[in-house]
């Protein structure tokens, strides 16, 4: 892991890093030392590791919760090179969604294209970050909605170091198998009027999650209207479970 810059704002330090070809960012409470819980944050489709929602959440988790927070650019996003096949699938997906057409086949194709690589990259980043003296091998949580949920579900299912997760804004049936393998506490977020994720599919995905401790949070509004207070609730959720 190679750190390339460091800045500080509002009592939170921000360090950009690369691990092999993976660009990422690590946030910490300013001056923090010793083992502490770590939250991995997965960004949405077409976004990147410092998208506004990720940046705001990371600062809250670090400044108020004392967490370390890491985010990466997943394949085909942010500073990563864009592949022709991914761009083709993403363009077709947007067109079908706008037209109200079925996207199940495209969901499966996009998921298959990136999920294996993304899970392996997150696991490598997690291992590298936990080797840092000021973080160590403390408990780990995952936060991700939309694409961050689609790629986070298989990660949470496969990675025993992740002990709690906030997921949501997602309902692709292709995720049901991995969701059934999740056993850690989950908070699942649904926007009741989501124009991208049909309500019934989102509820079915929540139902598929194998955890005995899972909570559904449903709010009115579209895909991009997730209330700010859900960040407060996520902070409290992680504070109770990453101890």
C-alpha cells in the first residue's frame, strides 16, 4: 500500500493510497492511534471513492464515531480504466430503465463482469489497511447502497471479518444467492418510490438475506432521495455492533 497524499479537515485526516492498481482513500480521526473499528464504504454506479455521499458519510463516521473509513474506486469507475463491454452494458441498462423495460439479463451480465474482481480487491485492501499500526485488526463493517450494495452483498457473504452491514437501494434477483449466505446484522434501506429498483424486488432481496438480525428502513422518495438522517442511524448501528 502506497500513500500518495494527506490532508486534514474538520478533525478528520484523509489519505489517498494505491494498492497495486486499486486507487483508494482512508479517513481517520485526526491524531488517532491504536486499534479501532473500520468501515468499508462502497460507492454507487457511475460514482467514485470520494462521491459526495461517501465523503459526507466517511467524515461523520470518523469525526463522531471514531472509526477508520476506507473507500476504493471499483472497476470501471473513478480513476479506473473503463472497459468497452461495461460501458455498453451500462448504456443499455440506463436506456431500458428509462423505458421501464426488464433489466434482469443486464443485471446478471454486469454483476458477473465485476463482482469477482471487486470482492478480491476489497479483501486485499482490507488486509493491507488492518496491517497499519493505527488501525490494526479491529472489527469491520460495510456500508453500500445501489451499486455499493450489489457489490457489497457478495463481499459481506464471503468475508468473515465483516461483522455488520448497511445495504440497500438494490433489488436485483441475481443477488439472492449471495444474500442468503449473509449471517451478520444488516440494516437494509429502501426508497418506496425508487424509479430504478422496483419495490417488490427490493423487498424480496431483503427477505433473501440470511441474517436473523436484519432491519428494513423504508422511506418515501426516489432512488436519490435517501434521507440524511439515515447516516445518523447508520452511525448508531455501527457503534452498537463494532465493539
